[in-house]
C-alpha cells in the first residue's frame, strides 16, 4: 500500500510545476513578446488591461493544470485570454485597432474596467459554486445524467438524412457547400435577395441535426445481448452521417467557430478524452492552435485568396477584424454614453422566435446597433456578452450575468467530471459541444446566435431520457447494461450471442 500512497502524492507536485510553467508562459512571456514588438504608450487603460491579462492568464493556467476536465471553464478563459486579454493589450499599447471607429482615453479605461468586472464576477460565481460543490444540484445533475435513447437516436439519424436529401439540392447542391463563404452568400443573395434570415436558419436546420445524429450514433450505449439490429443500423448509418457532416459542416463554407465546435466536440467527447490527463494535453493543443493557426484559418472565406503572409501576433491583433471584440466593447460604451441604457433589449434574445410583425418594438441585434453607431457600411459584427449585458443596465447587469454563468459553468464541469465513466449521458454529449460553442456565445451577439444555440441544446435533450436508478438492479437492467467503455466512441465488435 505504501507505494500506492507515494504514487498518489506525486500528481499534486507535478501539477504545481505545470501550473508555474503555464502561468509563466501566459502571464509573462507572451505579453512581453507582444509589448516588446510595439512602441507601447502607457496609460490608465493599459494598466487595467495588464490586470486583465494577469487574471485571464492565471485562470487559464489553472484550468490547464486542473485535476478535473473543466471544459466550460476552458472555453470561457481561452476566449477571455486571447480576445479580451492579449488582443486589447496590443491595441491599447499602440492605439491601433482593426476597425475604423476610435474612442477617447476615458472610454477605453471604462471598457477595460468593464471587462475586468465581468471576469471578477465570473470568478466569484465559480468560487461560490465550488464551495457548495458537495450539495447535489436538484436541476442540473438529473438533467445531465439523462441517457441516450437508442430509438430516438435512430429517428434523429433518419431525420438528418431526410433533411440532407431535401435541403442540399435547394441550397445549390453539393458543390455549393464547397464554395467560399463569400461566393455562397453572393449566389444565395442573387437567388433570394430578401431571404438571408431564412437561408441562415435553413443552413442551421441542416447542419445541427446532422452533427447531433453523428454524435448520438457514436455515443449510443452498446448492449451485452440482443442488439444485432442496433449494431447493424449503426454500421450502416455511420458512414452516411459522416459523409453528410463532411458536406454540411466543413470548414470551407461554414464559419470557423462552428466547424471548430463540431470537430472539437467529437474529439473531446471521446471516452479516452474524458480523463484529466488527456484533457490537459488536448486543451493545451487547442490553446496553441487558437493562438497560432486561427488567424490564418479564414483562407477559404473569400474567392480571391492571397498567399498566406505570416505576421506577428501583435500585428494580427491590431489589424485582423476577427479580434474586434474589445473594440466593439469600446464602441458599446460610447453608444451607451450617447443613447443610455436599454433594459428592454434583454428581452430580445429569450424571445427571438417572436416575429417583428407581432412585436413592432422588438429590440435590434446589438451588433447591428453598434455598427450603425460607428458608421460602418456593414453590420455583420460581434457584440461580446460583456457589452451586451452592459447595454441593458450597466455594471450591475454585467455582475449578475457573469456571476450566474460562472456558478452554473462550475457546477456543470463538476457534474460532468462525476459522470465521466457513464457512457451515453447528456453530459458526455452536450458539455463538450457547449464548452466550445461558448466562444461564439461570448463573442456575440446574442440575437444572432440564440437560434442555433437553442437547436444545439434542445436536440440532445430530445434524444435522451430520464435516467432511472432503482436501488436493487433487476434482471431486465442486467440485460440492458452497457458494455465496458471502449477506448474510442466508435462501435467495436459485437457481443456474443
């Protein structure tokens, strides 16, 4: 027993060393590399921004070395560190921004303070939920413990294939899904000049069910006896759904955030990725890809593709519109200074399904409002959750929103960790997908993503059912028990009959 105890005491020491290494890299090395390449102009906003970098870098380092796989926390702190930590550091140091609308020093200072307020509220909510982690959640735990229903999964597979047969030809055939996003949007606009919203919803109705059908088929429990039909259907449907997803969820015609969500949810949902060690390795790889590869991943977005020009991170942050999150926050602070708060706008996202004909005063998309305020000729812009909640009621609403999502996110991570050895749970399906889609949610705007988010959350709820756990196991349950978890979610072999 003594060797086992010594082995059990080793991981914390390695965790401390890893934590120090990650903190050194994220809090010191990367920020200094960015500032060294710039002619920095120090001011009050830049000082607060340095606090934001330290906060986000330290929090991300803790997640990357945690003893549990915290996917929700990883998605939040990865976005915060890159888009609201490093990118604004370069912008404020040089007073250079990817878009044309510029603000004064006071507005920049309020914007950095707004970001840090949201981060502090998130950390406080997460810490409070961590202190109460021993208490069972009467809502979240039974919800995330729901189990896949094989019959419902097969129905979803059939529906996804039917939608593909109907909608792919209507959207231009297979070739249209391998055009650049620019070419696809232009062709669709010529065909239906006034139907952009309908086209977008049709695309989501096609891509999200196809994604969940594939995930459900990979995770559906395998039985010890009597599942020959299910095994046969799985092997028949698996290549068909993989092909459909390769068409409708490819990174050429789909937004990078969604294509990345699909790939990463499949990878991190695998049984061998649920443990802390595999999660830490995978999360470190994702963080490296986001920092190094993401800026160049829009190669297929436009028709005219120029040769890839590798530039420094600082230049990417100050010139690439993909990193406009902090500048949009500054624009929003300036907008509120002129137009005031709009509490009624908080009703827009939860009531997104109400048509404007029935609700003439329905709030506009926050990204569109900010684009109009800045005088841009285009309005397809982000509105990060920080500024959208600030536009409702100022700092109090920011504190309430981020405190809530910090607490809920912590509980979800902990429940998933407890359920990690149970195959086919809602936690195994939904948490990886939401953890990475969270980057889209945080980037905003809410009105633009709440429809796809509703599909993303509701479909796995519909293909799962309440998990019943009677005290004494019955003979019926013994025949229905899932096999030992395989090293891969792919079906492997058949049971003896």
